[in-house]
């Protein structure tokens, strides 16, 4: 099984390295922009402090997403390549059962996902240091929630790819199922923003619309996030268990 794990890591190394380079460049660029707001050209701007706060409050999310997606990027299409190279057929001749083959894929995907989480946290550390702010526990909770929500999607890709054999087919199925859900979520966000704008005008008439809307929205967002952090770990574990048995069943079905 160690050989299977090493193989998965080895074949994922180049795309992961390219994405890591992108992460380093993007994080460094954002950190330099933040530093420039108090020790560079941007410091001359009257709104430098507001610019620094805005960049810090937004960019850690994008850095985190680059970390998460980039870490597992090279492993995403490995199953399709295995089918094309006939490796999947060859693996049935190895002295290991389907459970070990699937376990190796889950271990590697989980390790890469955790590496993405560490990169996201590191990005927060770098940006908070650049902005001369303490490490944000609120930002850490948001990054943790991304892990718990993106993780099931990332793990669920394994049995889906074993069944569909092609990323194009898997993506088409994902869009078919996820499209209506995404549309419903976007509509919910639209209604929530309208509500916050209306309440902001009523409760905080002296503030500008964006500040008033944020002041109304943040208590709701914080409460929903904390509730999600309680529920999401159970969902995460349940999805991993279901996907593991589904993937093993799919391999056995294709063997016979």
C-alpha cells in the first residue's frame, strides 16, 4: 500500500508544484500591496488605512482558495489518466484488494487537502503580519469552514470519477445537479443583501450604504458560520464514509 500512496503523490507532483508557485507569487504580491499602504507609495493616499483593511479582510479568502484548490489540482485528473493508460485494469493484478487501492487514493487526497488548509492558514499569518494585525480567529474559522465544505466535494470526486471515467462527464453531472442548487443559493444571497440594505438604511441612516449593510449583515453571517462549524464536521465524516464504500463497490463492479 505504501507503493500505491507513493505513486499517487509522485504523479501529482508537477501540477502541485506549479500551483504552489502561483500561491507564493500571489501571496507575496498581496502582502507587498498591504505593506505599501503604510511604507510605500500607497501610504500617501488619504484612504490608505481603509484600503489596507479592505485588502486584508478580502484577500485571505482568495489566498485560501488558491491553497485548497491548488494543493489537490494535480490529483483531480489522475483517475482519468489511469483509465487512459490502462493502469486501472493493471491494478487488478496487484496483490492488494480494492479497499487498499481506494484507501491510498483517499489518504493522498486527504493529505493534499490538509496541505491546502495549512497554506490557507499560512496566508492568513502572512497577511496579518503585513497588515500589522494579530492573527484573526474569525478568519481562521472561515478557512476551517471552507475545508469542511470543500472537503466533501473534493473527496466525492474520487468515486464519481471512477464511475464516469472522464472529468468532462463528471463536471457535466456536477453542473446538472449543482446548477439548480447554486442558483437557489445565489437567489438567497440576493434576498439577504436586499434585506441588509433595507435594514441598514432604517437602523443606521448616518452611515453610508455599504457600511450600514455590513453592520446589519455581520451578526447573521457570524451566527450562521458558527452553526455551520458545529454541523459540518459530522457531514464531512459521513460523506467520506459513504464515498469510500461507494468507491470500493465501483472498483469491485469493474473487476467482474
